[in-house]
C-alpha cells in the first residue's frame, strides 16, 4: 500500500468530479498529497476491484496510519466529507456554530438527496435515452427542469457562499446542460441556477480538477489472485467463444488436463521461462472466488524438477473469472 492516499477517478464522471472538487477545496493536491489514477471504465484495474468490488469511481484508498488499518472510501459523498472534515477553510459543510447553519445543513442534505435521486434518474434517461428503451427523453428533460426550478427557489437560503451542495450538484447540472446546451440556456424559470452553472464552468476550481496531473499506473499484483500468461490471439478467440481453454504456450487444456497459472511472486520467472521470446503476451488476472463460484477447482501442485508449488486450474477458464487483461510486460 502506498504512503499517500490514492484516488481512482474518471475525468468526466460527475461523481468523481465532485470528489476531486472537495479534495481540492480541502487543499489536497494531486501529485503532492494524493495520487490520482485515471481509470478506464471498460478495463478497470484489478487493484480497484480488489479495493471495492462494485467497481465504480471515485474510490479513495487511504494508507495505514499508525495502528490504523488502511481504509477504502467508495462513495463520492463520503470522499467529499472525509476531505472536508480534515480541512474546510470555506466552511462548505457549514459546521461553524453560527445562526442558521443547522437549517443550511438540512437544506444541503435535501438538495443532495434530490440530485442523487430524482435528478440523476431523469438526467440519465434524458442524456442516455438509447440505454433506456421505453423512456421518453423529453418527459425526463421536463422533469429535470422542474427539479432545477425547485432548486432555483431554495438556493438563496444557502447564502452567497458556496457549500457542499455546490460541489455535489454542479457536476450533474453541467452534465445535464452538455446534453443540450441551447435547450438548457434558453429554458426559463431557473435563472439563478443557470448563472450559478455559468460561473462554475469558467471557474479555476473546475479547470483545476479537469486538468489534474494523472499518475501513470504502477504494476500491481495481489497475492489473493492468480495470474495466467496468454497469447493475445488465443485470448481474443476465447472472448468470442465465451471460454478460455489454453493451458500454457502451445498446449491446450485437453492436452494437459489443467490450466497453468502463477501466484504474483512467480509471474516474472514464468514469463522468462516460457514467454520471453513471444510477441503479444497478455497477463490475465483471475479471481479464485469467481472460479469457485463456477465450480472450477484450483489445486497447488509441484512443478516437475523444482517441486515449487503452482496453482493449477482444473477446468476451462470462465471469462467472468478474469478481472483484467493487459499487455505483459506492461
Ligand atoms: N454512488 C456512487 C456512484 C459512482 C458511479 O456510479 N460512478 C460511475 C461513473 S460516473 C461508475 O463508476 N460506473 C461504473 C461503470 O461504468 O462501470 C458514488 O457516489 O460514488
């Protein structure tokens, strides 16, 4: 585990944007105070899935501190609160003991619930109409606009200083506008929200979190998982057939009786022994729990000659047990 928090993020994801905004508002700078890792949502890194099996971003991994175990925070709002509870110079949480703050905190909660519930529901069905067959995008656009008008009426109660609600809602309003900018700009009845979004879109705060220094991903392996080296054309064929049946280089499962695999500490040597001169080698990361769920056993057996124990997969490899594949060496 690294000594700095790691944030798994996706640049355009509104949940990840709100987390990055809060981290920045708390004075935490990527590269200095935390490592920011951009995730390809179509090929999630296995370390992200190990930290949080639901596989959504943002995920913040906190290093061990003293006697405390490392901790994973995998909800954007929880990341925001973690950051601002450490340092909140703008009192975005409205924690200062000031008249009116209790009411403002309640309003912040209500606005966030309205955003994360109904507004997000309508936003998805308007913006991604194709993914929601049967949904009428215009109906959902109208419902989202009604919510924006409600926010418009309640917003002044938060005063003229930004709050947690600004950070939590603006990335979603931005996304709603992006689906139809002229339609958003010409719609009526929520001028304060339109102006509020306009200021956000040109703000240095947004520019900063959209252009943060993204860390390149360091090689990472877990002792909990199994690894298999595959030739890219054979893996491609398996993906179209729905199952992988190669045992090792040049040998099939049927010929050997099991699929060769390695533990993380054995991987480099396996590569050297069998694949060093091969082009297009892929590393498959396999979750043994998913093999067990598919009734495929793994047996530790000695390699001929050395007697070193290796995991042998006793059947075809279901694609669903493969968490990730990537070129090897990276
Ligand atoms: N409740 C989560 C939601 C996060 C979420 O849904 N993020 C999306 C990206 S915007 C995601 O990671 N989706 C997973 C995927 O597309 O596979 C949070 O607040 O962090």
